[in-house]
C-alpha cells in the first residue's frame, strides 16, 4: 500500500499542476481550476483500477477526466451562465475519448518519435525544454534555478525547438 501511495504522490506532483494549467487555459479562474484539479486527482486515485493502457495513455486518461469535470461544473451552473463547452477548439481537446484505436496508435507513434528527438538534444537544451514545456516554469524561473542569464535560457530554448523541428520533420512524414 505504501508503494501505491508513493506512486500516487509522484503522479499528483506531475499531473496536478498540468491539469490546473489546462483548466485555466480553458478560461477557469485559478481558484476553481485548483479545486477541480484536486477533484481530478481524487478521481484518479479512486478509479485507478479502471485505467486501461491499451485504450489510451495515462495523460490522455487524466486530461479526459479533467475535461469531463469541467463540463460537469458548467452543467451545474445556473442556466443563464452556462458556457457551451462544445465550442472548444481542437487544441483544447487534448484527451478526446472519441479517438479511434488507429488515431491512438498514430499518437503513440508520434509521442515515441518526439521522445527520440528529445533524447538527441544536448543536455543543456533538453533541460530547459523539460523545465519550460513539461514543468511549465517561466523563463525567468529557469534562469534563476540554473543560475544562468535569461537570454541564455531563451536562446537554448530557441535552438532546441529548431533542432526538434528538424528532427521531427525527418521522423514524421
């Protein structure tokens, strides 16, 4: 049971801020996004046995739960203040449960190619990419954490993105 708690703590540390950010980018205030992110993580804990990796990745499952929580929240609002959540753009549906097995397989292949491209970056570029895009830290925070100038952070990110773009153009037809 302690291993389960440790694993969940790691998942919480990784996903809770990303879920909150996802909800905030969809227009929720920070406090509400925090509350719903907590609900998502509780659901993740309670329904962990239902997760089927053959159907989707863990992140897809987590963000699907987040999207559904957001929809449920808007359904509970008084009728005059409801938002039409079906008007979200494609970029706001990172975890659409309606994906076909073929689409999921293609997404998995692209994810593997992205990982391969990331592993080809120089360590200092890979680090700033991880901190900026995966841990969602600001450039200023990265500069402080790594004790390097802000301009260096920005140039490393720019070079890394260009290198990733070139690598992905070769890997993804």
